[in-house]
């Protein structure tokens, strides 16, 4: 049985919260108060996708003790992004965009790549 330390629990809890926020944010109608507020930030949509999926893939690489679990979580995160993008077809005012899927994939890839050196650094400390 694998023991999960308190810092790892915190990282994985934060990851679960971010997954919930991403699911809700991805499927909310465009006219919802949350989406209107996000629109007021004037941050490019693709940058938002990249940053969200960067965080979503970085955290499991750091949080799971087993590297393979972290990588499988990253792959699952990308699949989740594709499914959520497809789900936007059914959300009023939202559109399915290949560019969003590509931004999600770039974020997942960078999160995995950045996660391994951070993971090593944390192990040294």
C-alpha cells in the first residue's frame, strides 16, 4: 500500500478542485456571470486553455508518487479536455474549436515536461 504524505495530499486535492473548476467553466453558457467575468479579464482564450491544462497536468506529475500514474493522469486530462470541448457544442453561446484542443494539448505536454524537473527538485529538498 502506498502512503500519501500531507504535501502530496494537498497537491492532489488542489488538482481535484481544478478539475471541477475546469469542467464547470468549460460547460457554462457563454452568457453566465462567471463567463462574463472571465471575458472581462481580456486574456486570450487559447492562453486560458493552455494555462488551465498546464496546471491540470503539472499537479499529478508532482502529486503522485508513481511517475506512471502521473503520466496516465496527464493523458486522462487531455482526453477530458477533448470531451469538454465536444460538450461545448451543447452549451448555449459556446463553440467547439480545434484551436482550444491544441492549446489544451500544448498545456498538458508542457505541464508534464515541467513537472518532472520540479518533482526531482522537491525530492532533493
